[in-house]
C-alpha cells in the first residue's frame, strides 16, 4: 500500500480529484490506518487554516465599513462608478501625500514639553519647538508650568500629568452642530493641539481616567482639558495633516476593552477614514495621553460622547 | 446588467476580502480591487474571469509590495499594538485582536506562493484556477496547499505559545 500523500489527501478533501482518484483515496483512508490518520490530520489542518484566516476578518462593532451597494441598484452606468472611484482614490491619495515626511517629522519627533492646554493657548500653528512659544505664554496658574518644571516637582509623572487638573480627566460631551467659523477655530486649535502630541518622552502613571461632571465641556470646539484633546472629525483632520495618528475607536455600546486600534489612512472632504471605517465630520473623537502614547479615544455616532477610561493606546504612526 | 457590472457584483466582495487578508489593510485592498476592475474594463474578453481578476490583483499587490512601505508601516503598527496588548488584562475582544495579530504574523511568515494559494483557495478558486494564477502545475496545487496549511497552523500555534510564555514571564 502506498504511503499517504498529503497533497493528494488535501486535493481529495477539497473535492478537486476526479471521481476515480477520489474513490481510490477514499478506499485507502478506509482500509489503511496510516492513511486514515493522515486524512484526519489534514482535515484538522484545513479547518484550522480556515479559522486562522477568518481571524483576519475580525472587525469590531461600530467600525465595520458599510456594505457595498449592489451595482444593479444604481441608476448610473457602470463606468461612472469606476470613474468616480478612481477620482476619489486619486484625490484621497493626493490629500494624504500632502503630508510629506518633511512636514511630519518635526512634529512627531520634536520633544514638545508644554502641557496641551498651554499649547492650545500659546503656541502658534507651526512646527512645535520650545523656542516657538512666546515668553508671554507662561501663565501663573500651576497648569501653565512647563513639563520640565512638572517633572522636577512630580517625579514619575508625565508631560500630560503636569497639565492635567485631575487624573480623573474623562469628559462628558454634548455634541452640537458646528458653524463654519467655529470649525475654522477648531481647525486652527487642532493645529496647535497636535503639537502636544509630538513624541512625549516621559512615562505617565497608568491610573485610569474616569469621567467627572466638572470636566464636562462643550464639543463645538477642539478642546484640550488635562491633556485630553478632542473635537469633531473635521477638526482632527487638521491634526492628521500634521501628523499621522493611530486612533483607537470605541463603539458606543461596547466595554472599553473592546477598543480597537484604527490607523488613520486617509483624509478627504468631510470624512476621515480609519482603516475601512469612514468617520464623518460631525463625529467626535477624543485623545487621552498615556505615557509615551495616547489612549482612550472614542468616536460616537450619537449626540453624546464620553471619554472613556484609558483603555487603549493611540500610537503615533511611523512616518511614511 | 452589463458584463462589467456582473463582474463587479460577483467578484468585488471576494476580491476585496482576499486582498484585505493578504495585505492587512482594507483601504489598500479597495484600491487594488478598483484598479483590477479598471483593468478588466480594458479587456475585450476574459476567458476565465475569476482567475484573471485574482491574477491581476495578485500582480498589482506584488508590484506595490516591492515598495513595501505600507507593509512595513502596518507591521510596526501591529508591533505597537501587541506591545500595548501585553500590558492589558485580556478579555474576549482583546483575545480576538491578539488572534488576528497572530494570524497576520503567521500568514506573513509564509512563502509568497503558499500564502497566495491559501488565500485563493479560501475564496473558492478551484485547483486549475489557482494553478493559473500562480503559474504552477495543477498537480502541485494540493502539495502547495497541504504545506501552506500545515505551516500556517504551526506558525499560529507558535505565536500563541510565545505569547503565553511572555504572559507567564510577566506574571512571575
């Protein structure tokens, strides 16, 4: 009796053998224990590989891309869809390509050491360097201390801790419609806020950030509270042009641990795309610093958003 | 329904799934799929449309993969994600994410031909179609698949074992 042929067995299990050969393999599997064992193992491998590949399709709730509409439902002829797709693709790519390494690198790599709140107030929307902060930017309240000061006075606490009035700096937000002027303000502030996200160098404590009523803010503007930066997708889009960001997105109903890292892959029009999921301009995201990365980002599709406890890392994407 | 519409309706989903699994990047997969259909438009006739589409998509991936920038970036993101995940208490969602990361690493570690054969088979291509896409003999597809499946399972298991070991070290 021949030795078991793995390739043959897999072809048989895949239903790819002609009838006569399939019958022969079947007979061998029934008569010879060695063949039977090889068939059993091959069945296991077929099932295992399918399961492993299916794991690549895991997409958490709330971030699943909308299913493609069936082409037959469209009124437009087929070539318009293809042309539109090409235009969108090229346009989107050009927008992304506008973030060149030259413009990104300084933002990502600069060790910006001012609190976020201070950044928003004091830093002009340019590449963030300590020298770029005007002298008058320093304010008397403790939150205005520089990071170096904070680090000296509170060893072990991080950049954002110095700026945070409380480690319980989670935020309840009521989302509202946004005017064009407010959006412009947001975008400008987002430009400054992103400076604070450039490569923090100190490790912050891992205490979870909890929501408190006193930290409730309105969401019309890009807001910086205790190192938490937030705003609508439109505003954060401005940030994204400065530095590619990896967002961790939480669906409304899921527990914080269900967060998923979403890489910002494209910005176009009123939409930014996180992996496969488009995030519209009216949707809100919050970024929470945690050590050398950013955590606790949530994007909702409802009226109310809440910054969740520090549940995931917001990683600075490698510069393309 | 025109031919191209039928083609799109029939193959867009499996093609994007194949590309997404292969690349680990849905947007990139969508782009490659769009380009594949654009190229299909230029063809007067397709003899074996499924294998043609998957072959063109595979070639486009190969061409782009030469630059390799996005893949490297993706792997770096995965690495950062895995590092972060190690510090968190696992739950079901996290476990799924780790499974996905392990699966990605295992798949990426396969030889290109094995990887392609697996993914094409998962999309329902039969052996002659897979042979056509890969440019190999039909008779060797079974062997290729058996090797690829075994290797994938072994690599995936190894990833899980290594992760468990890291977890034990961290706990002790």
